């Protein structure tokens, strides 16, 4: 059996790994990871923007050091800050998720699968957008010029519908609040 390595295969394997990891985490920790991902996205974009505006742009020495690789440097910087903040927030944050338990195991499994799916989409889309050199907060002005956008239908769907992938967790949180109701402390 001969399998050609393509962007679609890499993305699908990454998605499967993230989905499996979220299933192993459990529902509460998956929801906590989604919340930490949102906070980390804004922190990574904010810190990279501040560094660009106040360190990179005014300093000719730093610009000379980076040269023509500005987009790549800031892409990796955003991704590194994003991953660092996710780890810090998951391990040391004050976020505590309290979910009630639904009586039926199938509903619990369905909701956990939904949150795992959403978290995998969110993490994978964020990584793809950052690796493409684009800030999530500033928008996707140049996404259609990317190599992965041209060569991967899956990557194209993730980038084109990024707003949906970032909105789904909020909708899922709201929807599950109707399923679970009040949580006892």
C-alpha cells in the first residue's frame, strides 16, 4: 500500500491525534482547554503585535537581523507564544470547569465527542493560521495566497470557515447549558 504524503493527510492525522487526546482528557478538561485556547489566541496575537510595533518596527538592528523573514519570524513567534500560553493556562490557570452529569451515558458521550471535535478544529485551525503568518485578530487578508490553501482542500475549508470554527465552542457552551441546567458546587 502506497500512501502519498500530502497536506490533507498531515491535517487529518493531526486532527485525529487532537481528537483522541481530547477524548482522553475528559469533558471538563476539554472545555477548560477550549477556554485556555481562546485566551492564548488573544495573548499570542497581542504580544506579537506589541513586539512588532514597539521593538521590531522602530529598531533597524532587529530589522537587519530578521531581514526578509519577518512573516516567518512572527508566524513562529505567534505559534510559540500560543503553545506556551496554552500549557501555562492549562496547568496553572484559575479556570475551573464545573459541569453537571447528564443521566444518560449516550448524551454524556455525545457532548464529550462534540467538545472534543470542536477543540480539535479550534487548535488545528489556530496552528494553521499562525503557521501561515497571519494574525487571527487582524484577519485573514492574505490566506488565499498560501501554499497550503492552494494544495489542500481540507486546509482551504479550515481557513475559509475559520469564523465558524471559532464560534462553535461558544454555541456549544450555550447549548449544553440547556442540557445540564444548574450545577451544584
